[in-house]
């Protein structure tokens, strides 16, 4: 999936989140990845930008964005 498709998937799956909150979540996870956190996906991280990796992790539900996710699913 490309960036636009991933973004749309996240925003559809999380109606309480807007694109600005998603940008903050991606930036936070990106910082964590660049400071040594291990990816939760089994992909070659040397060829994927950390921002794209963060977006993929959020889209797959591997990283929960506290405060924006509907708990009652």
C-alpha cells in the first residue's frame, strides 16, 4: 500500500482521529524508531523510511495511539 492508502485506512478505522493527530502519532513513532526501537513488522528496515514504517505499524494496529482509538470495538 502507498502512503495515501495507509493514511485513509487508519483514518477510516479510527474515526476519533484526524490527520493532524495521525501526523503527531507518526512523528512520535518515527522518533522512537530512529532512536533504536525495534520495528514491530518483519520487513527489511534498511530500505524503508522510518516515517513509512511508522505509518505501516499504525495501519496494521501494531502501535496503538492512546487517546485516539475507540475502545468499544
